[in-house]
C-alpha cells in the first residue's frame, strides 16, 4: 500500500509526488503518456521554444539597427521542431531524475479510481492511503461546424508543422491564440484572430489589454473582436461581425485556441462518488474533494489553468494530507502572456477593484523610463501600471506590457504576498540598469 498515488505526471502531479517522496512517503505516479504533461510536452515549453526562435528571427531582421549587417534570413521549421524536441527531451529526463531521486515509482499506463483507496493501472490494482488527481486539461472543442476539419489545428498539432504557413486564422484571442499569433506573425505568416468577446486577453487589466490590441494591430496582425465564427469548410472560415454581417476568409490553417477543458472522464470519478462536473473536480483550499483521501490539483479543478498554480496546489494538497498545515492563496498569482510584446500581471485588475467597490489609486508609467528597456528593444513601447489601496497604499495589483516584464513580475507578486505598501516597496533597491526599474518608477509615482 502506497502513502500516495498521483494520477497524472504534469507539473502539478510530478512536483506533488516528488514533494511527498522528499517527506519520506511511499509514492507512485501514474502516467499514460509522457512525463511532464501538457506544459512540458505540448504547452509552455514548446511554445516558449517556438517564440524564442521567432523573436530571434525578428531581431535578425532588425540587426542593422544594432550595427550588424546580415543577409536575408529564412525560417527552417523542421529545425525549430527538432530544437523544441531536444529541449523537451532534456527537461523530461530531468523530471525522470527528480522522481528517481525522490524514490517515486512511475506506473506507466492509464489510471482509474476503483474505490476510495485504490487505483487500477491497465488492469493492475494498487492501493494507497491518499490519491491525488492531477489529470490536467485538453484543448476545448467549441460547437463550430467543421472544427474537426483537416485544416484545423489545435495547440498540440500546431507544434508539428513542417513548413511556415502562408496564412493562419486563429479562433480565440486568449493566451494560446495571442502567443501563436505573435509567433506566426514574426515568422512571416499572415495572421488573423477571431475573438468572440469585445476584448482580447480577457482577464487582463483593461488598459493593458487595450494597449496589447493596439500594438498587435499596428504590427500587422488582423484582429476581429465581438466576432462569431459560424463554421469551417476546408480552408474557409465563415464568421459574423459585430454588425451581424457575414464574411468568409480562407487560410492555410485554422487554429482552434478557444480554451482548455479539464480531463475528468474515464477516471472512475463518478463511481467513486467524487463531486465533479465538466467544469472540473470541486476542491477546497487544501485540494480536498468531497471524498475522504481523494484530492485534486491543477487544471483538472478548472480554476486557474496555469502550471505554476498546479505546482503550488499539489504541494498544498500533499502537505495537508500528511498533517502539515498549508493552504492555497490566490491573491498573488502571477500570469504571463508570452506574446510580442509580453504581458505580465499579478493581483487585482482595475476592473476587479471597481466591481468590488474598493477605493484605489493608480499610476501608469512608460517602460521606456527604464534605460535598459530602450537598450534591449527596437521601437518598443510598454507600460507598467500599479494599483494600490487609497488609504494605506497597500499594493493590490501590478500589470505590465513590454518584453522582459515576465522577468520582474515575481517581485511585484512578492510585494503583494508580503502585503507591502507603496512606501515600503519604494525602499526596495532595484538593480540598475534593469527593465524592472519601470516597476519602481510606477511605485514611486503611485505613492
Ligand atoms: P483562454 O480562455 O485564455 O482564451 C480563449 C479565448 O477564446 C477567449 O478569449 C474566448 O472568448 C475565445 N473564444 C471561445 N470560443 C470562441 C469562439 N467560438 N469564437 C471566437 N472566440 C472564442 O484559453 P486559451 O488561450 O485556449 O488557453 C487555455 C488555457 O491555457 C488558459 O486558461 C491559460 O491559462 C493556459 N495557458 C497559459 C499560458 C501562459 O501562462 N503563458 C499560455 C497558454 C495557455
């Protein structure tokens, strides 16, 4: 009998398993595909590898501004896919080593709950005192006729393209849609985004989302808002614009980036009595389901579909199941959209503060205030916005647009976690010259 069986070896599952192993528990993790889950194999890491190449490709074209004269570059898609596979392979070996070093047994196969204390893996029964479901999510398939067509890619198949497409139509202007839009645009593909809502990057602070829209459009990405995709026929996408007028566009590929859905089927959840719906497994602040000894973390809970949230939720669940007090806090979760430019955020948006009738003050500064930002980029614009309580100046939210903002948003997250005021944060010494100094400037301005 194991102390813990984890179903799913994505970031939530493998980090939780390793943590329990480190605590001296006997642990097994069940995985039917590859160690590392979506993030490592077909999500964050492949996406960032692709975006690294597209950024280099752009910078190569801008090289003359930096005083470097180069010939006309071309893009080698198979070489990029090979590099991505290489990076993924290295990281996967790292996960394998982590599980070995923490004495976690890997059970390859499909895991299914059979009661509250047992998991069947391809017909073989294994018992455990605790079971953690970390089965993740998969691309959502919206009810659009023709969405299963041959020309339709999702965020998994898009990583296997062998040539640069001439035109791509992207359904959905969220994280995945915008990251792929930036990638394809930078490698020379004509990109159009079709978003159902009146804004891209829903969930972002409105000022930042508006700025991102402006920059992407100015750069040459076509973006249709409040737009209803009616159907897909071969390479043609039919849609209705905000006025109700209907149009058709054709593209080499159509990318479905309309969200992800928790993987809750074929796990034996209902049979085990777990409270679950298509929106995910319901859990409390420690990751407990309604059934004793059964826990869940990450995308399968349908809350924040972010790898770093899954990791923390998994650790909290493991600590809680083994009597170590812990709880999940959602007030300071940083999120990044790795579009060009990047968007990085943590804490409350201005819209959330208004909706909650919180009195706040704000400051917005251009990133170009930081000398390093100008040194690093060509013709770049960016903003940092700080939101703080009106009376005490406690930092409530930080929202940034501009490349490298992903590298300093953690500092803002730490400030919110530590409940720092603007006055306290202003005393933090920022290294010079860094892009992060724009955050310092915004903190000083908001004071
Ligand atoms: P998303 O929820 O961020 O965006 C999906 C977008 O598609 C929404 O704006 C929605 O309004 C739109 N949409 C839905 N149905 C539509 C339709 N029929 N026609 C037009 N638009 C439609 O989901 P996304 O981008 O697919 O990402 C899935 C999850 O993966 C997210 O929850 C995100 O947290 C995570 N992710 C995180 C990344 C990061 O941290 N950098 C990168 C990629 C994904």
